[in-house]
C-alpha cells in the first residue's frame, strides 16, 4: 500500500489526494504536488500525505520542496514508518543511517506480501534462492545434509523449497507477519517466527521459547542484508546461532566500491566485499566461496550482488 492510499480522515482531502495520484500517474508531477498541497491545507497532520507530497515534488524537480515535506513527515511521525530519514540521506539532506527504521521495513513488507512473489520473481527476474542453494551445494568441504537450518529474513519462503530436501529441520524468521503468513502457506518450514535482525540477539526474537543458541549447522539470508546497512547485529545473530563448523550463506547488493557500504536511491543498502569480509572475520566466519551475479532487475537495470558461502571456525 502506498502512503498516498492511507486515508487522511477527511473526505475532501482524500478526494484531492486521489486526483493528485491520477495526475502523477499521467506524468503531471507538478500539478499533482499542487493538489496534494491543497489536501494538506485541510489535514496538516497527515504524515502519509506529506510523504506523498515529497515524492511528487522530487519527481517534479523540486528537491528543496521534497526535503521540506520529508522533514514535516518526521515532525509528525518520529518512528519514521515511511523511511523519511533514508530518503533525506539519498537527497543529501541528512546523514546516512546505519539501519533503516524497523517500523518502515515491517510496513514495507507487510504491504508488499500479497504481490511480492509475482513482482519479484516474474517481473524482476529474482533468482537469489536458486543461486544461493546451488552455491552451497557446489562448495567444496560443505556438508551434503544439514541437521537444522535457520533462514533469516525468510520472507514468503522462496528459499525454503530450495533447501528443504537437504535439511532435517527448517526454521524461518522475518520481521513482517504478512510475509510469514505467505511462508506458512508453503508448508516447508518446521517453525516460523517474527524477528528483527537489526537488533542484537537478546532482543531479536530468534532465541525465545526454548530456541537455543548454537543450534544451527546452516544459516541463510537470501536478499535480506540490503535492508540492514550496518551488519553488526545480523552477524552477531549468525555467530550466536552457529554451531561449530556451521555454514552461513547469504547475499548482498554489490557496492562495487573498495570499502564500507552505501545507501542507494532504491533505499536499499549495498555492501563492499571488503566490508563484508572484515565483519565476517570478526565474528569467526571463513569465506569458502564467493560469486558475483545479477540478482534482480530494478527499473529495467540489472542489480549486481555478491553471494557468500562461509563457515564458522571451530
């Protein structure tokens, strides 16, 4: 659900917002912005409306106006469910955050759950689950069968069917309840739970209800880390989950830079090989295999990623 579809609570304001959306879809961004301004005169406390106005202003070439609207979003919504801070950073009007707001990520994927697979797989050529499973299978010294696998950020469960035949027990965790419901429909996971990978292990939700640390001999994170930025928390979670010799396989978007990570216009993070390698080493993981590949399309352009297969030191 787009922010512009969230009701303002005022019939006239909603009607103007609907007309603005029609104008924006026909390419008349400046006119759409004017109508949204009129709607916000009636409902100045409408955070979603201000975010939509920022979108129209940016597309109309009014960057300063977009920044003004995004700052108003933050005044009205300190929890930043719309990701305004991320957008401000992309526009050069704020520092790049280490992590996106958890409320933003949760809402994004709850709203996306019903059309996620159709959009990502059929339209954008998403192929990470198949490529990651194949990379695990082809990596020398990796186990052929796993006792317990934990799929971090499992989403709708696309990776589950790729690995199910090679594991005795499969657990999946995701921040979005909507995505978890879709994963449950597949019937391939033995356990599904809600967890926040941006939080350290005691708070993440992965070690509750008797689900002990050091329990996994395979940990995966397919197309998840680009929503995290700083990877310290998720690497700590993986290290806590990993039994001695456990395999940790995952993907990142390739920053194609020598160091660090960056925030792209897509509001996703891209990581350098050097940054990932250093943080893996700090948490006791050794890289056994690494492949660069196109992982999806975005706005007609290929998104390049890096797939890693690593192992926890004994």
